[in-house]
């Protein structure tokens, strides 16, 4: 999942400016939904990792919402909101990465 998202994100191009974010944000949200969120919602999870999977599902929904907010803020030219949401996204990525590391999902832990 994470490798697929990273490949799609690389193909779309990482936004470096508000204009980039406005142009690419919706495509990044869609890629995240298709490669991370949807699979997490449908994967059958062994009972021994059910709590971590539940946490990842919550984090993925939060990340999707933040990515959507970033796209909206980029279109609106709201630089302050972009900064706030970028910081939140970094925090969510770190939280998800720690869980992925614990689950030995190395491609998602970095």
C-alpha cells in the first residue's frame, strides 16, 4: 500500500508551493484514498494486531481529511492554514510510521 502511494505521489509530484498544492492536492487525496485508506478499511486483520489496525484506520481517515484540507487551503491561497495542516500531517505520518514499524511494515514506517 505504502509503496503504491509513494509511487503515485512521485508521479503526481510533491507540491512545494501553494500553487503546486492547488494543482496537485486533489490528485494526492485520491491516490491516498485508493492506495491507503480503502485497503485499510477492507483488509482482514489477525486478532493479534487488531488494535494497531484500528489505530491505523483512524489515522488514515485523519490523514485523508488533512490532505483534503491542504488541497482546499492551497486553492484558497491560505498560507497560514497550509502551514498548520502540514504540521498536522507530519505528526500523523509519524504516528502511523511508529505503528507500521511495530507491525514490521517497513515500507510504511519510513
